[in-house]
């Protein structure tokens, strides 16, 4: 991975030095080994701080909305999921393709520091190096090697597109897909099989943890409204207060519903949730239903295919026509 | 809860149904039901909307939070939309919403979508009576009600 | 000093709960948070930080405090909110305990916040020393002793087998008296074991990546800090969510909201975040139009405005924002960037 990181730095430096782009969106090292922050690079000199490692999980595509609007020519690094997000933003007319130079990065899956912590592998670690699927945890007591897949984010374990689906140039060899697509619906299926009461209690417990920080919304590449209804005092639904549990239920249903057919299933909502709510399951339920009822559609694959809720077919399934009168069945 | 208390509450249970009716078909259907002197319960509160696809999932959830025990969306039959295609979108949107309600453990029987034309006064009454009966069986909506809300 | 075998903790909590509510860290749905302890709940003393800080007990995220209704020409008003009975807040960490002292300065100075004051007065705080501080901890930068929490009524140390129990205040004395049947007197060996345990905790603190961080009051002129170029660079990665604010034990801004109950109105206050676009929204709009300004507000408040008012930085180094920020932008980075190196 270090070799690719050097190439990444080099490419960013060249893009800025030659004036190919005005700014580069990439990642930067923070305080410690798992601490990586998205950053904007404006000069070639700054790019020495640029980073590509197992903790570059943050999606950079969403930052483009602001930069592109300001008229900058922007270079951005995209992993597989980020590229889907990029396409979705393109489809939603939030960014323009011309002003963006896309550097594709095949992604081996990102490492979840929480999982290392839970496995008691965390204490004393000062740096983490990676070669293929082997993580070398370097601490003051020497180095220990662990298998990376055991410590990847859940979302990375069911990744369908480790390789960017759109890019101007690809900076590394493509990565293999780890699991079949069907795997990502396993938990949805499990929940569907529960009784109504069990489902309700499960979600109630999850929603009760919600602190309404809006991290799920703000990280989401499909949540790109200029003004969210939940921030708009005049919408009648804005509520910072979680005075009643139905407020959270409302928020999460509407949040998931607003990205129906546009969610690229990058899993960022669940990753960033400080309360650990499995928000992506709501989105996946919708994705599963759309695939089952309206046919194969994957958001972010092709910005020119209309989104399922922005279109219709005359012979769509009609679960409401119980009386069998009129319309087509 | 004490048994007697529960029984007395159930006896007193008067469901509230909110029906979003499309201006062109279903609202006229309700009118026809009225002028034809067909019986449908007074528990149904009708909100007129320009088209069934004007109904946003927010409306449905808000209705449940603020007192509704059942919600109905009634629009023109697919193919008959006054705006040509509105109800096709309604169909997709609320198919998904209904599945979602089911997914988080809410009785989806509380939520109904149906197609009622201006000529179907009797269907309007039948649909409303059917919804009322289902909701009566389910009892008051507790899972979505805002506890601060008092009728 | 008193002590009790760790496996008898449920009995201890049960005994406390007989006299009133007990808030303890309990894992629900995969996250540990402070909630009212119920028989059968396992208090989680292993998780270092609750997801939501313990301030939520003193200053709930949402609190209804007024109900009013109009009937004809008559207006009825009912004041609710606050706490009426004594309770115990069990299991806070040194950083959270310190955060109460910082919140006190805001809520207990004139005009006194009666709801906060009632909770503060009626609560007995039992703090637990941190056996295993984590990488994101930097409480030491604020002279907070994770090995000997200050500002609590009782201090507890988890030795693995036992809980050592050391009374700090009169309130703590009263609580201890109520638990007389359960707590036993610690022996000479225990008295010797405590300093050793504390030394071991301090040794761990020395090893933390942020151990050398020094948090000093910023001495530059207000205007100079306000106009620092670094604000833009720091805020560029900020997504504008309120995670840092809501997991922060010292953030204390709130908003007031009215709810139409159909027959009246309930007025509640709830946590607000300066990171939100509608924070301090006024008729003319928002005074802080871009994320840079909102971001600056949060950190100027913690590092400059609050210290100017109360002579202390409004951060306790709990590390929650370091762990929770979706993009890992946090107060440590800001401290190092704004007004020169803090290290």
C-alpha cells in the first residue's frame, strides 16, 4: 500500500504543480495511527502530507459540491464507494463532470479501529502498515501481524465495488470483490423474518439511542439538498428535540426514504453514527425491495439511467388494487 | 394495565381515519357516496389533495403521530390520472413506504392506498368501511403516536 | 476507605435504588450510556466513555419545562421539569466529573438555571477511576487526574476483584451510611494497594499519544485569534453535523421549542449545536453563514470565550469528539493550529 501511497502523492503534486487542477481533495494524517482527516491541498508543496492507507475511509465526493460551485477545477481521489457517490451527485445535478479530475483508487477495504479495539489489538499501537491482506501493527513492543479481513469495516466486508466505476485514471491494480452481492441482504432478511412486535422493539431500541446529531445525513452523498426539511423551521417537521420517541422514528424513516433509489449503499451512515444505529439496514431494505419489485437497479452505476422513484412503468406491480378494477395488473 | 380498564378503553375506542383524496377522482367519489346517501363512518376525515402523488410520506407519518389510527390515500385508477402519470409515482412510492412500515414493525394494515374513481361512490364507502373495520381490530395506534398529543 | 467485592455490584446498586433513582452506565442496543438502573441491568464499568456524556443526567438532551393551555379567556400555566427527589449518579469518569464543574459556572451563576440546580443539588455523584485510558484521552492536559477523580462525592477504584470506595464529601458520607451493610472496611493491604493502582494508571497516561499535549489559555488578542487563517483550513473538512457537540461533556447550548399537543402547548428545551445552519437563527437569518464561521464559534467558545469568562478552557479531554467525528476533525487539531503550537 505504501507504494501506491507514493504514487498518489506524486500524482497530486503533479496535478497541482502543472495547474491541471486548482485544488486536490485527499486525506491527511492526524494525531495517531487511525486518525485520518479529509483535507484540501492547494499547492504542490503541501502534498507531502497527503496519505493513502487503511484508514482513508472518509468519502471525499461530497466535498465536491461546494468546490465545484465555486468554480474551481478539482482533483479528487475516489475509492469504489466514493465513485458510486460521485455518479449519484452527478445524476442529482450537484456537481459537474467537466471541472473534476477523478483519480481512481482500487480499495482493499478499510480498517475499523473499533474492531481492533474490541479484539484487544489496539493498546500501544503507534503505526499500522499494510501489505495485501496483512496488517502489521507496530507498537513500542515490536510488531504483530494480523489478517486484515477480520478488522475491516462491516460495510467493506460486503463491498460490491472495490474498484471505482468511474475515473479519469486508475492509480493501482484492480482489487477482487470479496463477497457475493446477496450477502449484504442477510441482516435485512433476518429482520424481515421477525414478528411485528420483535421488529418494533428492535428498531425502538436502536432509535432510542439516536442523539439527532445529523451525522448520517451530513455524510450521505445522496443527502445533498441545499436546505434539509429537518433544518427548516417552516417545514413543520424540523425538531431538534427528541422529546418523544416518535420523533426519531420519523426522522429515520424519512431520512431513509428521501434517499430511496439514490442510496449507493456506501454504508457511511452506519459508520459515522455515534450511537451505533444500523441505519444502512433501512436503506438496504429499500434497495432490496426496489430490486425485487422494479428490477435490477444500482444507484451510482450509470448517472444516465433514471432513478426508480423518478420513473414508472405502466405494468408496475400494484399491491393496492385489491378490487382488481381498472388499471393494468 | 388492569383488565377492566382495558376493556372499557377498547369499548370507547373510536378510530380516527385520515383520508388523503385526490381532487379529481376520489374526492368526487366521496361526494357521490354522500349524495347517494351511502353509509360510511364519520370517523373518516378527508384531506383534499390535487393528486395522490402530492402526498408525501411525511404527511402519512405526521397523521399517525397526531392522532390518526389509520391513513388512506385514494387516487384515480392507474391510467386515469388527471395529470396523466401522477398516480404511477404514487404507486411506486407507497409500495416502498408500506414495506418500510412493515420492516420497522408497524402494522401495515393501518395504511391503505386505493384507486377510487369519481363514479365509484359505493367503492369509496366500501373502502372506508373496510379500513375502519381493520383498524378497529388492531386497536388504537400506539407505535407511532406522539405521547404528548392529546385528542 | 471502604470496599466491596466487584461481583456484588448489583446488590450495591439495588440497595442504592431502594432510596431513589440510580443512573448508571448500562449497555443498551450495543452502546453504553447513563440510564436509570433497573434490577437486572448490568452496570458497565469496562467501557471507558459512555457514547453520550454524563452531562445528559444533569442537563437532559430534551426537557419539557412548561405546559400551557388556553380555555376561553383563561390561560393555565404549569411549570414542570427539574428533579424532585434525591438520586445517585454512579460511574462517571474523572473527565465527566470535571465537566460538571465547568457546567456549574454557566448554569449556577445568575440567573441560576433552576432545573440544572435541582439536579445538581439532589444528585450524589460516584466517580470511577479509569483503569485503562485509551489513545484518544488527553484529560491530563487539563490537570484532570484520571487515577483520582475530583469533584465527585465518592471515588471508586476497580481493582479487578474489588471496588475500593473512598468518600469525598458529606453527601458521599450519607450515601455510604445507607450502604453500611454492604460496604466493608478496607484493610491495610488495600490501603497500600490503592497508591500502586494509581501509579499504574498514571504510567498508562504517560504512554498515551497525546500525553505531551499542553492546553494553555490562548494569549493572543481576541481579534487576532478570530481572524486566524487556520480557521478556513480546519473547517474545510467539517461536515456540519452536531456529533462533536452532542458527545461533548461541556457543550451546553440549548434551543427552546414549542409543541402543539392539540389541546395546549408543551415547551421544551433541547441541546443545540453551533455546527447547525439554524443555530441562533433570527428573523434576518443566521449570523454565521458558512461552516467556517460555525466551526470557529464552537472552538472560540471552548478555547477563548469561556476561558475569558471563567479562566478555564471548556474542554476536559475526554476524547469523545476525537472518536466520534465522522472525518476526524477535532479540538486537538484546532488547539495545535490556532494561535500557534500548543504543544
